[in-house]
């Protein structure tokens, strides 16, 4: 594996322990990135911290973290104080609870990571843990200090390895009622519901991430290429959608269109997230 491990420790289930390495499963390094330049000189510029009151630049050594209180004052915290307040990491991912795959609310899933054995001697224990979870149809929940925070991690088997998802804390998830509470309760006619189900059925396919099109990235790539070649690119035309006047007519029109075309079904695609 050419990627560099971002964490190394041990995976534990009861008395079964194996050394593991963690790798980022998602990366934005392939995206186009930009530098901020001085338009007049073409030179790169850098940011500078300035005191809000005096207007003078602040030296890097004088920067500190501050928590703002209700009365507008600040509690200054040094890096050493923050480090001492954080629990020490024992480098152990101890799975103490196992739950059904379908019991995990996807709202709580954060970034994914790959877990693999870090030493040949631990491969057998790693395989036993992975195969045991797969055979039981469960995912494991572990707690550990990761990236300076005590995190709860969901671990599941995928292919020959394990996938670990950091879980959002409960306080980080906004209650759905705050947003959904204003949606009116409307009784839908049976014919409308049948038409909607028919439309959905005609558009049912397989989960295939390779079909996802990053139009923003593609457009940026084409723009950069055009600038290098000294040519202009045509502004893409925006297709205007017809304004829906009658919902039933729109459903019938969509249903008729679905009879003429059907989605390409892919036999590939990765396993659906549990």
C-alpha cells in the first residue's frame, strides 16, 4: 500500500488483540487547488494575523486560543493546558458493543477510514474478528482517543479489510424536528401515490459511484486547460424546467417518459454502507 498510515494502534475484542494501521478512505488531494496571488505582480501572497484593536501584526509566538464568554471577555488557553486536559491515548480500539448493521443512523456517520493489519503476526486475529462480524451481520462500536479527541468509532467488515467510521456526537446532530417541523401534513391521493411508485420503479438502478459526475471539478479543469491554450470556453446552456401547474399532469407525463427509457443497470458497485 503506497498510502501513509495516519494512525497505528491495536484492535481488541475481549482478549483477542491485533496491531492495526488506519488509512484515510477518502481524499480531496486530486481536486484542483488554487493559490492566492497578487493580480498586479503574479506573486503569491500570505496571510498575516493583525490585532483587532491596534491594527498591528501579531508575531506567531504571541498567538493563543481564546474562548469567548457570555459577557464578551476571553479565557486564554495555552497549547500545553489543552494537551494536559485531553485524555492520553492508549492506542487501543476496543470493541465493547456490537449492533445490527441496520441499527446505525447514517446521520451519525463521519469520515471513513480503512483498517488493516500492521504486522504479519496479527493477520490471523484480524481475519477472525472481521469474519466473525460479517457472519453475525453486525458492526462493532469502539472508543479511543483519535486526533486529540475521545471518539466513538463504528467498525465493519468490507472485502478483506475493515472500515472504521468516526461517529458524530449526539449534540452535533440537529434534531430533525427543527427543520421538518414546518412541513405540512398532506394526504396524497391513491392515484398520485401509484404514479410516483411507478416512476421510482422505472428509475431504479444499482449504486455505482463511478457514475457520479463532479461537474464543478470538470468545469474547472476545462477552464484551466482553455486558459493555458489561450482560448475561450463557451458558457454552458442552462436547461429551463417547465413550471409545474398541475401535479397530476406532471406525474402522468413523467410516468409516460419512464416507459420509453429505462436506466442502465450496473452489476458492479461497492457494498452499501451499513
